[in-house]
C-alpha cells in the first residue's frame, strides 16, 4: 500500500519544531511520495531544500494569488519569472508550476494583478512543459475563463482543494484536469464536495492535505499532516463504494500521471 500526498507545505513554520522527525515517520505510515508546494518566494526556496534533502519529495514552484506582491516587487516581470524558471529547471524532481490561480476571498483582492501573474505562470508552465497546481477560491468563472483563453487543456494539472460544484467540476474534468481532495471531504458541511467526489471518476481524483491547513475530522482546526490522509481516503472509499486499498492504488497512479513521474524514477522506499 502506497500513499501519494500531492499537496503539502512542509516549509511552513508550523513544522519548525518537528519537521525532520515527522517526515522521517512517513515511510512507516505508507506515505511514499510527497509533493511540496511553493506558495511564496521563500516557500519555493524552502521547497528546493526539501526536495534536495528527501528523495521521495517532489516540488512545485509557483506563487499563490495572495502572494503575487512577491513577484511584483521586482519591478521587472522577466526578472521575477526567471527566478521561478531557474528554480524549476535546477532539479528533476520539480514536477509542476504552482500553486497559482485566483483567490477572491478577501476584500482587498487586486484582481488585475492576480490575473496578470496567473497568466504569466501558466505561460511558464507551458514553456517548461510542466503541469500546473491551481488554487481557485471564490473565483470559479474567472478561473475557467482564463484557463480556456490560455488553452490550459494543453498544459494539464490539478484543481487543488476543490471547492466548487460538480457542474463546474465537469468543466475542469473535460479540460483534462485532476481534482485534489483533502480534509474538507470529512467535514459535516461538505455536501457539495461529497457530490463532486461521487460524480468524478476515481481515476481523476488525487489525495492531498494542504498541510498544515485543513485537517480532517476528528482533527479539524488542528495542525494537519500527511499522516491524516487515511481519514480522507476512508471517506472517499465510502462514497465510491470501493476498498481503501483501491483508493490508494488508483490515486497513487493518478498522481504519477498528474506529475509525469515515470515508474522507474519512482522512489524505491
Ligand atoms: Ni496549498
């Protein structure tokens, strides 16, 4: 049994006290692959350090819509992009550009700036032939408009922490994207996500945590880690009417396809 954690932030300060100990416990808990996701520039640099240190770690390099000021502050868009490009090219276990997208949750959102860097990072992914990890919150229609305009179906990737309806899921699935599912699936009020998961083929779902955020029940509100994936997998197995083992096997293969990881470069641990 092998678990692929497709989305976590182990660079987060929430792990400063026990990061090494926690990560070293993963193999004993069937977590055989982890993709650490960059969200700001410091997080991207820390992601590079993590993938150099742990050979079962993969990395995504990109700037979250709420952190695009990190790129804007260079006052030189090409220079800012070249920093991301150089990082992505510097290691073979950088497997995606992300997380990138739109987040309209907060009132002070600069939509124009978010769109600008979403498009530029989609272009970077296309240039580097890497899939994208999409963060989209309260911005479904604009996300779809931009992705269609930019022909993102040619790029591929995952809609991480999927939070929209099953009707919208159909649009992303039709574009070839995977749906990232984590702790929210175990929440009592997650009716919409449960419907989406019932609708989407298991072959298009990947397991994630977004650690340290979004811990599943019964740990809701606490620090999350990949060790909590079984709570999500059990809920997913229930909804799909399959065994947990099947969920792990199918989602493991989905993650390899999503991140274009070939079996022979898969970790032997
Ligand atoms: Ni995230």
